[in-house]
C-alpha cells in the first residue's frame, strides 16, 4: 500500500524522533579475535562524513572496534535535485538538522527519500551528533588512531598532507594511512565497508603493527584483486 505524502512525512518524523542503532551487518571476525577487545583505534575518512566513512564507522563499531569518522571536504555536500544544486551544510551541523532541512516539504521528502540522502542523515544521527572535519580535529585526537582508512585517493592525499603539516609531538607516533578507493554511492560504500572490516580485523591481530602492516596490506590487495578490482595504498606517517 502506497503512503500519501502527508503520511510519508509523518512516518519520517516518527522514525527520526526514535532513532535506533543501524542494523548494518557487522561481519564475522576470525575465531582468534572474536573475544578480544579492540587494541587499535581506527579513523575512517571520506569527503563529507556521511556515506563512505560512516558506513565503515558503523561496520567497525558494530564489530566492537574503536573508531571515529571524518570528512576532508571544505563543506558537507549532498546530492541535490540537480548536479548544479547540491545541498551544502557546514561541518558540525547535526545530522538531525540536515534531515529536517531536507524534509521541509512533501516534495523534498519524496525526492530525498528516493535518492537515499534522508536515510544517510538518519543513520548518521544514530551514530553521532554531527560530521567532523579531519583537518579541524585536534592533534591530540588524531594521534589516538593507529590506522586511518581513506576511501578515495585524493582524500588519502589530503590526510597525509595534513599529518605532514601538523607540529610533531614528543611521542612521534606512527599512523598507518590506507586508501581503499571507493565510488561515492551507498552501494559501493556497503561493499567497501565489508572490505574495510576484513582489513581492520587483520590489522587487529598483528603483534607489531608497524613491522607487519606493509606486507599485510600488500597481501590483502593481492587477495582482493582475485575477485574485486580494488586499489589499496599504504603510507606510514609520524605525529
């Protein structure tokens, strides 16, 4: 039975008020890691911190890992009613406020439900308050991460450039920046979210991350290339 536009708005509002944890399948960790608490901290990064990085954030968090997600863009850009009319928000704007802004009229609700943007905002609001910009994140927080997963090569480059421009700390800690190149759409984000989880479980099991990660990432790409054309890059930065 099809909903009227009025009932559709009411349905969206009710669901927005009672936000629940997303039910994205977390994946199955290997038996040796199933009962271990997360020893590593992961950062996931895309452009606007609403699709690719948030999909990975949910996957890793549901699997019991310590994770935070970020964006590297200057603003949060969401698909609008045309390529020339994206909906733009500042980083730090709550996901719930984005949802309300994108559902002001029945026509907006119908359009942004159809293109999936309202669902992304709802998921984001169920995980944290607002999107975070990587470059604006304090060094003390960035330094907590042993591994940072970027979901596009230009984002990978932006993360590395930012780390190299920051003032080094006394700890001069290694941070492994890895690129899993992913198209910016929900379907590809789901596929690569699974890949990211598999890789992070492998990294979790290392005894010496700094020593083992380069070979592990290389072997991981070789295995993935047998069934998925995926570009994996890896660089160690120090902060």
